[in-house]
C-alpha cells in the first residue's frame, strides 16, 4: 500500500498527463494548425499512393472530413501537385459524383473562393468531359454552390483557364446553365462584369446549339437584369460574336425575346447596337422577318429604344439589308411603327439623312399594303417635319419610288394627307416636286381624283403657296 502522499502525487501526475494528451490531441485536430496538411501533401504527391488511397475511401467519411475541416483542405491544396490531383479526379469520376452528394455546398464554395490560383492551375490538367459529367449529375449541388461563390474568384478561374472553360461549356447541360442564371441573377451580373469578353464570345460561337437551348429556358426578367447591368461587357462581346450563331438563337427563341423586352433597358440595348454596327448589318440579313416584327410590335419598348439609337447605325443597317426589310415590313403592325415614329420625330429626321433613297424606295414599293396602313397611323406633324428638314434626301427618294404605290397610299389616306398638307413647307415641297418631274407625272395619274380634289379644297392657301414655287415648265 502506497503512502497516502505518494498516491496523491501519482494521481496528480496521471491527471496532468491525461490533460497533456487531450491538449495535444486538440492541437493536432485544429484545422488551420494541423501538421496533417503538410504530411498528407507529401504522401499524396505520389500517383500510386493517391490512386491506391482513393480506391479504399468511403465518400461519406471523406465528405464529413471535408465539411468539418475546410481550412485544412486549403493548407493541403497549397502542397499538392496539380497534375496528380487532376489524374486522380479524371480516373475517379464515379467516386467524386458520390462524394459530392455529401458535401456541404457552402464549405465547398469557401474552398473555391480561397484557392483560385490552385484551381486555375488544376483545370489545365482536368478532362472537361469528365468534369461536365460530374456537374451534370449533381445539378442541385452546383446550384447551391453558386449561391456561395465569389464572382471575382469564379471570373479569375475562368479567365485563366480559357481552353478548359470553352471545352467544358460544350459538355454542360443547357438546363443546368439556365437554372444557374435564373436562380442567381445577382451573382451572374457581377460575374459578367469581371469576365473576359473574348472567352464568353468564343464559348457562344463554338456552341450555337447550347445557346439556342439555354435561351429557351431562361427567365426573361432574370436575363434582362443581367443584361441591363452589363452594358460595357455586352457591347464588347457582341463585337466578337458570329452573326450566324446570334441570328440562329434569335430566330428559334422568339417568345423569350418578346417577353424579355418588357424588362430590358432600351438605353443599354441601343448602346450595344450603336457600338456594333457591322454585326447588326450581318445579323439582320440572317433573321426571320416575322419574328423581328413581333419584337418591334412591342410599342413601348420600341418607342423608347429609338430615342437612344444612332441614326447612322440604323441607316447603315437599313441600307445594307433591303431584302430583309422588305420582308419585315409585311409582318409589322403599322400603328406600332407609326407610334414609334411619332414619339421620336427629331431622331427620325436625323435617320432620314443617313438612309439610301434608292434602297428605301425599293422597300416601300414592295410593301404597298403596309404603307397604306402606316401612313394613316402617322402623325402629320412628324411627317411634315421629316419632309421639311430633309429636302435633298426626299428628292432623291422620290426618284426611286413607284408612283402607283405612293399614289395608292395617299388615295387610301385622304383625310390624313389633308392634315399633312397644312404642316408642310410649300417652298420645300415645290423644290422636291420640281426635281422629280417624271415621278410626279406618273404619280398624279395614279392618284384618286377625289383625293386630289379634297386636298385642294381643304388647303387653299397652302396650294396657292405651292403653285407659286413650282416651275411652270
């Protein structure tokens, strides 16, 4: 039997030893300070060890360790070789798909946010098809992770892993992409502002079918929010896009684009058009006129948009795409176009000066029915302002028009023309008519006598003024 004092000393020593072991164990388990990170890093920088180790792992236990020690994972990443980790991922896709089911999305997002340099390097060794398969099979997890990612981290990784990103996009499920955009408009808005326009343009140009499919699944309000907040980025991307790819997506997704107009900022869209005139010319010739008409028939948006557009850009597009516009007019609602014109008189005056009279004459000649209805819906003051302010251009245009078409439009809108006459500058119109004698001869022959009589009877003073400006010969 030990002396009571000796027994007491031994008990104290045992307690101290136990406390020491507990303290040491706690120190070893601290994620940020654990020596296991460096130790595991050295062990796993052997391909054979890595492959053998993964084959014995239980996804549930690995996920638990990951979720509980995210800081240790960050320490571990800094010590690992990217090529060996990539090999392990490429050869163990099924294991990773199983593992993801048990991971905490917020923890996974934190690891991504804290290790953008490592992950950027890692992507260069990964198989895009394998990664796409893992992502596509874990859509819910991907959507949850996105909510916790930093846009700057994701943008950095994408911009520094361009080839991988482009290949990955071609393998990703369109529905997943659309869901990410629809459920995370704020994140996507911030992300686009930091992405390389060249990377996005290449991804779109190389994956036309994906673009068509994704657009068809997008929420118009979410997509519009992203577009409205990224005018500069969108302008840059548009300048790099393939006109055929863009036109294809537009033609196949008419209803989406009709719906999105209600949410778009006309100023943003106008800026994109104004800065990408060449693309606009090319795309216009590839679009479906009936569909474009459905977009334009959104009068509120169209009227506002016109006020922001560059007349030079639109004039160039009209001049370069006569055939397209001839087909388009047949699908448009004349009252909507007239409403847009009435709301933007000064802009329309500026536009007239940019248009090719011959081209516009051919377009009008091919759409006499549209012209009949359109004239009746226009504000006479708007038309008079255009004529009075663009005498030389109107002179050029009249020489290219078919008198019977214009005569038909006027004959169908006698009351409107009566009102218009009172707004026109007699001297200006006289000069225009003098320069187009041949047109006027044929034009008068195509007019309804009752229309002419009504005009004369209703505008005596103006007719008198006009006659005084005409060349008797």
